[in-house]
C-alpha cells in the first residue's frame, strides 16, 4: 500500500502571498492531521479532520485553514505568509477516531522570502 | 497542557555502544505514548505505541519502555544506520492530536 503522499515537495513563496498544500492519506484511513515543524523542534499540531469535519485545532492564527474532501484527501491553506511560516509541513493519517497511531508523509518544505 | 521533554538533545555513540534515550511527559490522562524516527528532511517514521505503565515493545535493536512519568528508548549495539532524530509524542484522553518533544539527535559512528 502507498503511504501518505504530499505535494508539492518544496515551495518558495514571498511574504504576503497565499499557499495551498495537499495531502492524500493511506488507503482506508479517514482521519488527517496537519503539523508544522521548524528546524530543531518537534512537529506542532495545526489541525485534525475526520469525516470532512474539523475535530481539533492547535494554537495557530486564523491565517491557517484546512479542509477534507469526500475521498479523505486534505488541503492546508495559509494566507498572508510571514517569514516565520517557513517550515516543514507534515500531514499524518490515522485509520479512524478510535486509532491514535498516526503515519506521516514526507512533508512539504515551505520557504517564505 | 500536555508537555514532553526529551533528553539528551544530542547523543554520539560508537557502533556497538548501547545507550538509552529519555522522554519525560506530563499529561492529563495518557491515551498513548509514541516513538518516531526522523531522518533529515523527511517525515517521522512510526516505531512504537505504548499505552500503559509497564508495557514494553521491541523492534530489532530498539526497545521502548513506559512508566507513569517517562519512557525510555533503549538502543542495543547500534549501527551507523540507526543515526537519526528520535521523537517522542503523547496524546491524552481529551484529544487525538500528538504533542511532541524536541527530539534526540543520535549519531552512531563506525
């Protein structure tokens, strides 16, 4: 089975621009979570979606939003980019609400200049 | 608020030199403790889940243990390919998001 896939792999944006990151979960997994990882730190939770509904939100500003589609894939959107948004954005999938093990994709490296 | 602290921040071992990584946690109702391995520029790779104090899991040269306050990742006779950052995370009964520590960067020299 294919693992979690993310696109694009790398992205360079300018301050003030908008970005959309995409994620496809492992086949059969219905829950998707997004994390931000800055260099030297562990991943920080941004959002969790299950059955197309937001089930959890971390301490991130409203510039960050996400959604989940009927096929369980997901998008993370970030508006009005700041230099501090430069990070590795990770998507993780889990089977359903009763399973806590999350499997991560390779990430999208976002650089804001 | 859940908190996870990992030590040491970095560890350098000689090939074959066994050691342990520590993960201390504070959580209101532990639902699970997770260990991941992360190679530079890549996503974390799932290793173990531990659910209750006293539980142990093993995989090749790695063994994870759990107490009520901390978890250890024991590495026996490590090889250079074990070099990576090892991340510890917890989730509590109230939510399903993972709270991560900052990781331990392990370097195993031949």
